[in-house]
C-alpha cells in the first residue's frame, strides 16, 4: 500500500516529535499525551510504562503502578530532606537570614 508523500512526511514528523518528547525525561504540561518521566522510568526499570502514545493503557492495565510508587517515594524523600535541612539550619536560614544579611554589604 502506497501513501501520499505528504502523509508520509506528516507521519514521520509526528513520530519523531513523539520520540523526542518521550525520551526527553521531562513532563511537559502542554503535551498531555507523552510524559517523558514515565518513559524514562520504563527504560530504567523495564517492568512498567509500556505505552508511549497511549498512556491510558498503562492506567487500564496497572502497568503504571511501579512508576507511581517510585514517584511517591521520590517526593517523600525530597520532603524528608527538606525537613532535615530546615531542622539542622540556623533559625531564619535562607538567603535573607541574619548571617546572610550581616555578610552582605550595606549601602548607607
């Protein structure tokens, strides 16, 4: 079956764009069909997220669950790290803390 040359180039453009987005590792909110983080997880764990275009099938068959668990663990780890940094830093820490204010030059 032969396709029109224009159809071929449109198909190739769409597929190459999808592949670039899927392998970027980023979740771009304006592209709801492809989530690069999920595809990156698929490459690193080879047990989940088989869909690239149709993530709905991963949701329907539950193959997105390992990714969701991993993402939740990652978020909890970041939250714990943030709490640890907050507890171990001097009170009022941050770029506008007392120490930072005293170290910065004042214009009088």
